[in-house]
């Protein structure tokens, strides 16, 4: 037990690394997801087709394979970056589908009205479509946030010294205590996931305006 | 040349010549030509699916016609990107389903055009926006969201949004067709007050009474063609075409 308490700070030092992988890959996913969604919805065929192919490929390949591909493909890159690239692009493909659905649910009439005021495509997307699509997307996006939080644990496979890798070192060194230490890790993952979600829900309710009552149910 | 003629005041606000538009095999517009003088109000009547909405959209090129010319104040509307945005900003458009921006308050709906397209300062735009909302009797709803308004209020807000761009021409695409009967009057009142202030307007409508009382001329369209054009008195009481008569009988029967 004493050995375990001594090991805790060592494991906890993995949390910031986990958070960096999480923050990096979810941000990369957010940006690439938005770009892919906009390209798929508004792009001409020569743009939307390749984007669709990339997105479909990223979604179809197991995240482990993707990680190894990036690891061996980008030999010499720091493991943290490899993990962020692989997890981020995979997440971007999923996020693009969240945003595509949200964008397509905005009535066409509003984009026509915006064009009739003299706005170009960029302004219509930026001022009219995205502010509404993002409101609609936050709910489904919390899902992806949880998925990415959990996926950060894969980063240990390419050698990032994150939470789980440290936990495994401690287990190996202390000959056992696996259940205790993994439970400790589970609690930390739970806190990261729940903490993030409650922030996201707070943002969602802050942005909610009449007409965007996201969680309705029966009246 | 154009400038000289403008001073003479005899360049029509809108000149449409030989407009054609097809979707696949379906010809929606088959050679539409007409003029709209400055300050003139014309109603476009006709059965559904005769290309009335397409005609309006071809005027500000939200739909690109296959052939034909559209002239606004003596300047031809062409496809150059920069020009088309400018031209659209000078033509107000009001839609059947209002199409307000749902995430913006009423005042912001009205101000977004002046701010984002005309680069007006926010302060100036708000002043202008409140003025326009006052004109449509909606200043007390400035801070409401579209979802909190009745259909009639939404349509009046949409008119204010179009008017805030200080347009040379207003296009109305069945502005009262989606409204409950008791809300139609408040919207028509606003359009009538615009007519009184000599706003140039082209109005697609099924409101015969309104066309009679508020419009200078009526265009009757069917199958992508203008069958006849004339004063409300002439078209509604003594139409030349049998089809016009038939159509009017049908809709007044109801």
C-alpha cells in the first residue's frame, strides 16, 4: 500500500500529458472536421469527392492501425505528436459527420435570404450557418469528446508517457495491485470526461435561444 | 448615355427582356419581358408552378437564367461576382416563409445586412434598424427571437430586414401565403404603406383584393409566359385572355 501511495504522484504526472493529447487531438479534430463538413456540403464535386474519400477512410480504419501507420510513417516524430495526429484526424472524420448533419439541418431559406442581402458564400457560412450549426452540434459533440478522452489511452502504444503507460509501469514494478491502480485510472478518466461534458453542457445552455431548445422531450 | 437618360427620369427601375429558364426538360420561364417604372407597384398573378418565384429569383440572380437580360436602373445585371453581391444588396427580397435568421434577435436580423454587407458601424445600424422596425410596428419586439413571434410579426420583421438595405426595388414572393388568415392584413398594411411611399415593388401574390387596391399594374402569368398585363381594373374586370378569366373565377369562387 505504501508503495502505491508513493507511486501516485508518478502516475498523476501522466495526467497533463493525457490532457495535451486530448486537447491537441480534439482541437485538430474540430478544425479538420469543420473544414471537411463545409467542403462536403458546399464544395464542388472535385472538392467534396476527395474529402468524402478521406473521411470515409479515416472512419473505417481501426484507431490502432492508424496509430501504427502514423508511428512508422512519421518515424522520428515525437510520440505525443504522432498520437495527436492519428487521434485528431480520426476524430475530425467523425466530427465532420456531426457538423455536416447540423449544417444540413439549417433551412436553405435562411442562406437564400442571406444571399439576397448581398452576402457572399463565406459570409453566409460564417455569420448565418455556423452559429446555428454549432449550437445544434454541441450535444452530439459531447459524445465525440468522451470517445477522444478514452482514445488518449492508445497513445501509450506509441510511447507517450501518459496516464495509462505510467500505471502499467507501476503495476509491473509493484508486482500486482492491478485492480487498484486501474480503478484509480478509471476514476481519473471519468473525471476528465465528466468535467469536460459539464462545461460543454454549460456552453450549450448559455448559447441556447428560443428556437434552439436542444433537449425538449414532451411538453 | 445611361447617366444622361437617368437624369431624364425615363429609365425604368427594372427592365426584363426575353428571360428563359429551364430545369431539365421543364421550361419554367419562356421569354418574359416587362418594365417596372420607378415608384411603380406591379402584382404578378398566376397559377402555382408558372415560374413566378423563379422570375423573382432570376432578377437578383439567386437563380441564373439561361437567356435574357435584366436591367436595374439602366445597368445590366450580369454574373460578375463582385457586381452581383452589390446588386443583390440593392434589391430587397421578402419570402413566403419569412426566412429570418433564427439565432439572431429581431433587431440583429435587421442590422446584419447593413453591418456585414454595407460595413455600417453597429451604432448607426442599430439606429437605422430601430427606425425600420418602427415602420413595421415592431419596435417592441426588437429583442425577441424569431421563434417567439407570430407569422405576421416574422414577416414584418423580414420586410424591415429588406428595407434596412435601402433597396431600389423590393421583390415579394407570396408574402402572405404562409400566414393565418387573421394575420394577412397586418402584413398587407405594411406593404401598402410602402406603396404609398412610392417604393418600387414587384409582388407575387394570390390576394386579389390587395392587387386591386395597392398595385398600379397586374401581370398575369401562366406556363412561364406573360399572358397579359394591364391596370387592375382591366385585368380583374375585363381580362382579354380566357385563361385569365378562368383563373380569376377559380380563385374568387373560394
